[in-house]
């Protein structure tokens, strides 16, 4: 990596760059279907996003995926046999349902003749599901597909140590009982210790919270700023929930359990309570806490993508046109969480737009420090020109356009399902606010990032 983000001067600059007020409508047609027509989002849904170990704790991941797929079919009125393909994103996989897309769609009654595959790309897994379906449509393979995602943190795979696994697998191949007993006798207490899954970078061994702490320090994001942003996220989510704006949420009767109909992680406590929390990762002087970080979440999401002509032929009213997307990747140590800063200027360039043309921003909130660092990076002359190699800085993301119905800090972040939530929320906000262009962006483990420009469908 050519540049070190641990430079205090990155955010010492306070000059704001005012973008022109004119709007460019020269959106490229690169993401059109094979015959040149638009690819549209018809609608999207999700199960309530619940804190892990709550009402979903006795389910399996494909149960949530099944509910999201079935709920999408109900909401759109599509028949199970009208879907050409299903793609589902997931990060921590249940080995019994490795291709969870296939198991979820079969469980909800879709025909066995409908192909389905699963994708994993850390926190942008359902973003990858969306663009995978777009690719199938664009190359003429299908004209109707479902992009979805699921994550289930209430029950993650816990493995035996590798040493014990080797002994057990060796024993499984033996037929001689004496040799089997010899292997058993070689097992020691240290072999019994389980291997717990860790949310850490394989290449660096660093937990993501540590990266967020260092990123916040590099961009001079204070503890107060992070706590203020977290409080804002919960407050906006609560207001949106009470106003009925989170209309993508399905009511779900958990088998043998509760009827859940709303996200349960939204909590608006007194702002002063956030000040009392101790650092969660870099102790005692770190600025990332449990309150300004996203929490472990169970949930699933799904959205219906089609060619424009197919949607209209079917009598459906699309919500948005999917214009452009971009993936970028950076150094997973020093730039792990800067995906939005890198992918946003790329997707704007592809779409022929400027930041000032965007009416609705839906940016993933992994940590308050992470999203604020990305926002400051895009508004920094030094970072944009000297680090990213741009001709000018991207500009300031207006607070009055950003995540106005809350975000991952408050709504929750099921790793594999967040991307579809971002897309659906952006489309719903464009309609609610009577605006034209929306931008979604997210970071992901591995130093990955994704951004997409969507346009409100004219008749919505």
C-alpha cells in the first residue's frame, strides 16, 4: 500500500468544496438488459431484524431465507413458478445447508426446476446477489430473478480443533479396533478445546472493531461524534418505525414462538448514557463502544428484479431502475473499512453523475467511526487527490439526505442480508421523498466495497 492512513494531516483540512447545483442526467446504459431495456427493482422485503439469541434462536438460517422469499412472492403477487433464478448471500454458513439459496427456495415451495446459488462476499454478500441477478438478466439468461440474503448469528458452526479433527478422521478410516483405540488413547485435553468462529480478518488476524478504532483515529473522528451519530441512527429508526416507513418488514410467526413484526434492536436511551460506556476493543482509550457499533443480528431479505418490459407485461409497478454499480478493494489492514469512499466516486463516474445529483444516500453503518471516516475521506482534498488519485474531492455527503430512516447501527446488520435492505430502503425513500437518484454503499471484510446508483421509476 502506497499511503499510510495514520497521518494526522488527513483530516486537518476544513475547507468545503461546493459542487455545482446543476444535475447531470446523462446516466449510462451499461446496466441494461441484453435487448437494451432497463433492469428494475419491483419490490423488496425482509424479516424483522432481531438481535441474536432472541425470538429466532431455535430456527435455522434457511428458515429465515424461506420466510423472506415467501414474503416477497406474497407481496408482489408473483407465482413461485414465475421466478427464473434465485441468488442468496450469506457469510457464516450452516454446513447442512451449504447452498442456502437452494434450500430456502425449495422450502418455500418454488419448483425444483428453478436454479439457485449462494454467494459470499462478507457484509456485501446480498449486494453481490443483486449484481449476480443483474448479470443474468443483462446477458439474456433470465428476465426475472430474486436477489436475497440471510444471516443467523444465534447458531454458528463451532469446530473441534484441527488436531482432534485429524485424529477423528483417521479413526473413521480404520477397521482394526486396536488401532482405533490407539488413536483414542492419543487424544489429550488440549485437543478437546473447540474452535470458535471469530469476526476477524484472516490475512491480518485483526478484529474489525480494532480497524474501526484505528480508522476513526486516522480521520480524527471523536468519541462524541461517534456517539452522536449512533444516537441519531436509533432516533431516526424509531421515528421511521413509528411512522410506518419501514414497510419492507414482514410480520413473521416464528414456528413455536412469537409473532414478530418489527426490528427489536432500535433503542433510544438518553444520549448521556452513551458517554458512560467503556471502549470495546482498544482499551482503555479507544472510541469504539458497544453502542456505536452494529450488533449481532439474525435476519433475511429478498428483492424482485426484472426486465422493465417483463414487469410491465406482468402488471407490476417497479419502484426503481438499477443504473450502475461498482466494486472496489483496498488494503485489508489500513483501509479495511473504506469501501464506500473508494466505490462511490467510481460508480458516480460510471453513471455520469456528481455527488450533488444524489438525493438519497443509504450507507452501511458497520460502526459510527467507520461511516464518519468514509464521509470525511470523501470530503478531504488530501485523501481524494493524494491517496485515491482523483482530480478533486468527491464532496460532502449532506446529513439531511443520509440514512433518514436509521441504519445498521439501529436496525441491525445480518451480514448477508444488509445489501438488499439498503437497496429497498433507498427505493422506498425516493418514492416517499419524491426524488430521483439514490446511492447505496457499503464496506466489507477483506477491504471490499460496493456502491450502486438507482433511479426512481418514473411512475412511482
